[in-house]
C-alpha cells in the first residue's frame, strides 16, 4: 500500500461496476481529506483472509458489497447496533486491534427519502417488495420514522413473515406473499427485489399505486427501469431509483472513517448524469 495516504476500498464480486471509487474520490477532494479508495475484486472463498490482509497491511476502512455483507458480520470483532439489527455489514473500520462492523444502508435510504426528496413518512403506509438482505438492512431505520404500517411482501410468504416478526418490536410490521398484498394504496412502495434487472415485476395488485404514491427502486441505472416504468404506468406521484441511497450511505461511511460529513447534492447530480438514473 502507498505510504502516507490512508487506504480505503470496496470489496465485492463482481465489483468492476462499482461507483464507490468515483463517489469517495469526490468526497475526498471536496473535504480535503488525504486518502485513496479503490475497488477490489474478492471471491467469497478469499473474503475473510483478504479483509484481514487489508487491515494488517495498514488499510483503514472498507465498504462491503454483494455478495459479502453477511460474511462481513463474522469478520468484524465488534458490531454497531444497526449492523446487529440488519444482520449484515457494509462498512468495516480499523480501530486499534478491533475491526468495527456497521451498516449504513438504512441510514442512507432514510436520508435520501427525507432530506433529498422531502418525504414525511410518519403515519404513512409503506410497502417493501422482497424479504432478502437488502430489505433487512433498511427496516430498522424505516421503522424509526414511525410509519402507520410497514408491509413486507415476498414470493415466499414464510420468509416475509419471519422477517416481519424479527422487527415487530420496532414498529407495526406485517409479512405476506405477493398475492396477499391488500388492493389499497400505499404512500411509499420500495422495490428491494431484482425485478428491475430481470424485467419481472412482482404480481401485486394494481390498487397499491395511487396518484399520491411514491415508488422507489433500490436499483439504479439505465438497465434497471422496469419497476419505474411499471409505477409510472399506474399513475404514481413519483418513480425514483436508488442512486441517492448509494451516495448517502457512502457519505455515512465517509463520516465514520474521516469524522467529516461530505456534501452530497453535486455528487448525486454527477452520478445521475453518468448513469442515466432518475
């Protein structure tokens, strides 16, 4: 590793598509922080050893993306409360001899929804499509906004029910199958499935979307438009992609590492132009 410059990076497999090096390079330039950030292609079999090698070699922090967020829980020697709730880690930080595991995904989503998009979700009805790791990472912060109801819908109802039960103490949650979703409008619908990439939209009732509904896909980019087009065809208020969440969760990680909060608006604008996201 380069001497004199703090080393950071993102571990993923694959990782060549990652926008994180671009984002963190802008953050570092804007804040005057002297640091290097790069993407590392790391296979699942090599993940644990590569993390340890990175930190013993002087590395300061890592972002963790697919498919390693669950494995990162086991590598961390200490977990934040939100990483414990999410049972997934996307940020690792070297602190003395400890490796601290955190999860900034939910905080990034909430900051995008509330600060960037101006949504007030207290007392609102939220529907999340999918019951995988992406959903688990955002449930705690969303329930912290005190919605009237949060429904998790999944292809297999049992998985949604189990996830809802896990978070039931944090707020009113319900898990069910796609076909069981009530045919009534929600205030916010979040797509946490891979539907946009495959072009398949979960079979949920048309009535979930009204002219007041905001639809938000955690995916982003020109290739992830199926959910957005579906929502627009049903007359939603707004249909958005998750690039804002990406930038805001990165800013959260940056602040953990460097102790300074970078501005995000111009970074998000640059990424939207670069990726064709909306």
